[in-house]
């Protein structure tokens, strides 16, 4: 039988052993926690993975839109734009099947102004059309920078004989119409024959006019007289022809490019 003193010694020893075991267990827990924390990135050393997304960089000046908005556009899908339509003896203006048709058998010019109040100064206009019927002196095309009556304007003709010309129209002192030829009727391989669609583009900036036919630059002229005005489509019936007819598929007007291309 153990003495009272020995029993106390054994109890104290057991308590010490228990405390040592408890201390070792706590130390292991603390060490494990520290190891776990050491493997986590802190706010100062955390690395964010870069997403594998392909980015396309477009160099643009601040405030410049990626695509210029058109000043006017119509593909003649309907009559909502307010074109001047209707028939009269010898004249036809109609929209049907996504096409504006102009026809004339009165040996005069039939005009169709863009249905907008915009006065165009510097711009780029593109129109796609087909001459359906014409003799060699009939034509279809564009007026640009025209006054309200189209007495003063620049005019681009595409003729039935597969040539083009650029003219300036005005009135003399007696109010008689005059036509000054800026580019004589000329042939170009860029021009498709009657019955096939052609796309005509006219760029104007300041006194410079650049003409493209089916995306090819064919001519440029410089004239200081007219600085702004309306844009109009037309067909012209010559004195010897029984009639002219053209079908227009689309027209769009954009602001002029910063720099116009050269015809050279």
C-alpha cells in the first residue's frame, strides 16, 4: 500500500504528463494552422490569373466612333422615307420590290431629290442602280450640291452608250440654263453595260470632287463655285429616244473621308 506522500507524487506526475500531452497537441494544431495560412496568398502577394481571351485592339482617336453613322440611307424596302412618288404622262416614280424606278419618255430630265432637309457640304454618296432602257444619249445618275431648283449643281451622268461625264450646271445672266463640261463623256472598263448594275460613288470635300465607279477611281475635278446643296437622282431622256428607265437599289450618304483618294 502506497504511503500518503507517494500517492501525492504519483498524482502530481500524472498531472504533469497530462499537461505535457495537452501542450504537444496544442502545438501541433498551431503549427498546422500556420502551415495552412502560409500557403494562402495575402493581399500583397496574391496573383490573379490572366484570362485566355483574345483581344482585338482598334487604334481610334478618343471620341471618334468606330463606324461613321450615315447622314442618309435607303434600300427602298418600303416607302417610309417620303420619296416623291407617282405617275404623270411620260413620267414614272415608283417603289416596289425593294427598288426605286424612274422612267421618262418626255425628252427631258426627271429628278428625284433625296427626301431630307439636310444641306450637304462635304460628303460621300454611293448609289447602286441599273439602266434598264436607254439609247446612247440617255443617262441616269446624280446631282450633288444642287440649289433648290437644281439650276446650279454638279451632275454625274452614266450614259446608255456605256460612258460617263461630269458637268456643272448654272444660269447665265438671262436666266438661261447653261452646262459647263468638267469631264467629257469618257469610257472606262470599270463601267458595266446597260442592263447590269453599277455602283456610283461621289466624294466631295471643299472644291474637290472624286468619282468612283464600281469602287474604282475614274476621275477627279476641282471647282470652287458650289460649296453645299441637295443631292438628287435623275434619268434624262434625249430628244431622239423613245424613253429611258433606271432602277435604283440603294443610296447612302456618309460624311466625307478625312482625306479624299487621288485619281492618279
